[in-house]
C-alpha cells in the first residue's frame, strides 16, 4: 500500500546563496564526476492488452536478480559521488541537521486514563522513542530506539504502531527492522517497561484493540506463506484474532478462517472492541479503499468464534471512519455529501435510522472524528485552515476557536473521559499540542515538544491557485523569502492519491531551500482530499490525468507569477506522487529543469504484480479489465518515455527493503531513461538498509534532503552548486 503522504514543511536556516537566478549558468554544460555507469541492456517483452501492444524493455529487472541489484548499487554509488562532489552540500547538510536537531517533535499521541503515550524525537536525537507521561506529568521513555538499533547490530528499527490499554497500564507495540514494515507485536508493562506477552510475528498493520479490562486484545495478522508463493499472495487472507496474552491467537474473522462475513481474500478484517459495552465491531477494509464495511456482534460471541455479525454499513454507504463511546456509534461518510457529514446511531440501531449530527457544507470539509465521554470531537477545514467542533451528548454543536490559525494534524480522546488533545501546526508554525476541556472552554498547552526561537515573519506564505486545463482552480501553496517576488530555484511538490491531503505542515526540511535563495511550493492536485470527495474522484480512474495536468498548471502559474522560470524549476513526487511527477515530466519535458521521484510509482501498469499490488487495485484499477488497463497505461511514466524526446534530469530514489513501491520500479525508470546517451543526468539514489521511509532516522532523511537541494540548485545552473570532476 504505497500511500506514503508527502511530508512538507519549513524551518529557519542561514545558508547564504543570494540572487541565484541572476548568475545562473547552463547546467547542461557542467561535467559530473567520474564516468556514469551505463544502463543495462534491454530485454524487450511484448504483450497485448485488449488489442493494444505494450513493450516492456526492462521486465527482467522485476526479478531483482543479483546482477540487477549489483547494477542498482553501482548506480547508487555513482549518485553518491555526484552529490558528494557538489561543494556547498556538506555545509548545507550540517546546518540543516543542526537546526533540525534543535527541535523536539512529538506525534501519534494517545490518551488513556490520564496517561499520555506518544512518539518523541528529542532535541539532538536521530530517532523517535516511545514515551509515556503519567497522570502526575512525569514522562519516561518506554522504548529507546537507539538501544533497539544497537541490539540489532546497527540495523534501523521502526516503531510502526502502538496501542495503550484503556487503563494505561499496558501498551501493545509493533516493531520492524530495516524499513521492511514487517512488524513484530509485543505487549509491555507501562510502569516497569517489562515484556508482558509476545512476540507475535507477521503483525503488519495489526493495530490492536484492547478489551476494557486490559487483559486481552484483538490483533490482525498476515497469513503464513508456503514456500514458492507468489509475491502477490503476501497480503491476501489477512485474519483478525483474539489474544488473551497467554495462549495462541484465536481467529475470529478473515476469508481463509471460515469465520465471519468476510469471504474475499483481498479484504482485511479488523476487529475493534466497543469501549464500555459488551459489543465488538468488525471492519472490512478493501486494500487502500477508504470506504469500509461495518458489522457488530456481542463480544462474548466473537471471542468464542460463534459471532452472528449484524451488518450496519455497506461499502457503498461511503463510510470512512467509525467511532463509539459505548453508547452511540458515530460515522463519517461522504454519501450524498462530497465534503462529508457525521451520523449517529445507537449500538442496536441501523444506518437507515441514523441521525445527522453535522450536515455537509460546501465550504467546510470534515476530516476526522473522535469519541469522548462528553460527546464527539470533529476536526475539519475551511480551505487549508483547520477548525474544531464539539458535538455534545444532547446533539448540540459548538464551534471551538483554535489557539492559532493552522492545520489540525491530529486529535486524540479517551472515550471514558471528557475533552480532547489537539495537535496544531502551519507552514511556519511548529506543531504544538493542546488539551481542550469543554467545561471551561479553554485550551492548555501540554508542552510535549521543545521548540527553539523561530520567526515566521522571515518567510512569505502565499495561498494562491492555478487554472487547470479544464478551468478548475487548483490550490497552490508557496513558501518563499519575505522579500519581493523574483525568479528563484523552485521545488514544486505534489501527491494526489487516496484522498490524502497535503496540508500545511511544519518539518525542518524546506527552509534550507528558502534561506539558500530558493522557494518551496505544494500543488494540491486532484486525487487528494484537499477539497473533499469530489476532489479525490476528480483525479481517479479515467480522470487520473487531471492529477499531473493540475501539476503542470501549478508549474505554469509559478512561472507566470514570477516566482521561478522553466530553467529554475524542479518538480517532486513521493510514492504514489511518482505518478504526478513522472507523467508531468514525460508530458511536458520542456517545462522543468529537473524531476525527483522519491520511492515513486513510475511503472503503474506493473504495480499490480507487486506484493502490495492487489491492495491498491481499488485506487488505481487492474489490467485485468480494459478500462483499468487503459487508466494504468495512461498514468505509467515508464511506458511514456520516448527515444526522440529530451527529458529533464531525473533523481530517482529507492530503498532495497521497500514493501510498498518495490525498488525495481525506480530502477526500471532509470534504465529506460539511460537508453538515450545524450539524456540529461539520470541519478538512481539507493538506500541499502531502508524501505519506503517509515521509521527512517533523522540523519538518513537529512542526507536525502541535502541531496535533493543540491539537485535543485545544480539543475537550476547555480554557480558553486555544480558537480566537480
């Protein structure tokens, strides 16, 4: 499921490269160090899909044979030599790392009976640890990531997820190695840090749900594959099980278990305890599709494998989130509500009898809901600005004024306690956590993270729009120096898939570009969720070309507004954003100086054959039907590379352990581009001990960001940023 949201933001750095555009040189006249390794010899495979012949020149690379991996590593070593030869990169990296290290960051907050659990990267640290703050306010580290990495012989380790028990006394944690996301689940005691139960293997996306007394939980688990199984079998027949922390897992649902209503192998079951009740909910999750099926049954029946599940939501009901406080089931749905609405029904009720708590409004988007003892907290947006509402137990709704204008990154509640914890941030506002109490109608700053002095006024943040080719106005965020607009090297990013929104987010990454004389921009293309369900559908299926054409429109608008020029502009897309960047660059190669595909989906027609492929069919389609094939072919950048076109320079990144976009996708794209001897530079950046980016250390990410900045300034022709011989 390659659904890595692009993370964007801004911080303050002082890296002085001023007036770049005035001194620009032609980057095509520069000489990169050493000799670029040649691409592999093509071994064309021709196939016919519904009467259309498709030639795949590098199909053999999908086997990831030792020779292919060796070639990739050679390309990676060459790429490393190029960036290491760019003079200012080392100082850029040093300042970026130092400034980023001055911030402490906290994410994934959970609330349980006065305890706060969260992941924290302390100032100066390279990794996120699991931390708990007890009701007295005392915080301590439960999982020290550096200790984990040391115990693993230096192999990177990731905390994939955690779930605290209702009383806060225990926490279930999933940990994976080397960027694999292959989680192993264990249960820890909060007070002592001792292991209570586990490990449970194949616990990727297990997301545990505790019983009220904290003695047992429901978990998800991948099937055990026999030798020789096809890669696409990996995520089939997922099961949900009950675990009493003593004996083996007891399956309760899943296509291969013979239990429960889910019979389709690609549908993931997720069993959830309804807090404060004797009921359990079963979700049917169809790969990456956001719309869920929902059933309910007595908890005792589920535990004994005798559940008579009663369906309350079908997939075409458009429900994307389910919450409960033990008395009421709350639903977030886009059925007849493109910007979403909130429904409520009693535990024994039916969807037909649901009451609308918050109706859809064309200018307000509802994004998430969380149940608390005093009702429901609803986070949403007007445009890109966050807003928070409280649905009281009597059904009345209060508007809650936020401490500052920004994006609500997350909200967390305890269904047995009143109130909510809110994470709020902006492009130039560091993320800050507040506790809101409805009784006093006040926010209290929790002080979970450490922030150094920061001056937002040093930057200009402009929210503008670009007219797409069909007349639609596409939102465009531009972060630049607080100076008059002038052409500068620009990095323009887009995502556009799964209905995910690229919202104003503060991360110590982008200010290096701004302070070095560049700008950063985010194009909120269709396929994302920035403007609701209709916006998502406007970049899906046959309408997927809107995603990259919106991207092109944003690029043209940056140029028209005087922020940059074609010679100074690089575009970027991450994961599924590889479709946007790859197709924009192949459709309008004249418009860009460079293109960056970070762990990018660049060979969409073949993505279905990956282990994660079947789960992504609801988003992108299948080549098994004609329309699906034509949609996939249209969005496949690799298949749109032509021998008679000169494309911009490409930087393609991958991790050899990537389980979401397998490394052969960027490798095939690099090989295809390298077939033309006079092509602008094609760099394949390879992380040998990493994956899709989950759990990546700060130092690893900083090094990648320094390479990206070096690529932007190099391709913009900036003196001093050119590779040396």
